[in-house]
C-alpha cells in the first residue's frame, strides 16, 4: 500500500510568518498535486508537479518536487489569515491509478 | 462554467437504512471519482467512473456502489448503513482519468 505522510499535522502561526509543510512517500510519484480545503467545501487544486526538482510558484506559495520524485514541499511566505485551511497532497504512483491523498496539514493563521 | 454539484449537501440517516448521493460533473468532464473523508482516515478513494464504466474501486465493502449515466452524472449508493459510514462524501470530476480533479462541496452524511 502506497502511503503519503504529511507533516506537520497541525500548524498555528501568526500573520506574516513563513512556513513549510511536507509530503513524503517511500515510493516514486508519477505526479503530485496540492489542494487546499476550507471548512464546508471540497478541496481546490493549487498545483500539479510532474518533473523531479520542479519548482512552481503561485503568488506567495512555492511548491517543490523532490529530485527523486518521492517528496514535495509547500512553502508559504508572509502567511495571511486567508491561507487558513487544510492542505492536502495527493500522488499518482503510476498511470491510470487513483490519487492517493495524505491526511493533510491543518494550517491556522492568526491575525 | 458551473462547478461540480452534489446533492443533497446534508443527510441524516439511521443504521440499516440506505442512501443515494448524486453528483453532476463539470460540463465536458467524463471522469467522476468518489471519495470518503473522515477526520481519522482522511480522503479515501471509493471508485471512479469513466464513460459509464467503473474503472477502479477502492478498498470498501460491497455495500458501497455507484454508477454513471450517459450524461456523466453519477450516483453512489450505500446500503445497510453503519455508524462508521458517517463522513463527508466528495465527488470530483476531470477531463480524463485521474487528471487534475475538480471537487464538489460534498455531502455530509450522519448515521445515527
């Protein structure tokens, strides 16, 4: 069974701080996606990474895919209360197989 | 373009009953996946349909079933409900199988 481990599980920070959350697996991903889920809503796709070593930026969010395609990180610069939510990573381990989701990092940004 | 819609949004049932949940994907999307989300287990894959065919099924008992219609709308059914079936059931659609998924808001099922 392929597993995705996300850390930390919970993170509470002050507005303006920087943070990094991690997504790790012992298996190689074909591709990896990051989602954010707010209370009462479904997850919303933030980014997809495919190539080892790839870095993608989305405003204050920076996503990195590990060289070996077994891990990924999400870095948020100058966090804002609007960044509050559950951040989920989801990996595809080989073509046409279901996404495997991590349990998520629950982020709370306090004004 | 309208997003993924799920009905109903909230549902309360008692043990032993059955329930049917509905999902309308984004227009043009042919793949619909269903997930169960609980605080303890996170998001777990139930099944995926593509062009009315079930392509993959997760590790759930046979009480969980689904189908997809010719217009890509999908339903999932849970029979003989158990307390542990209480969860948020999410539907997601995509252009092709397991491409980037667009999720609906979910149906919150409570089993008493």
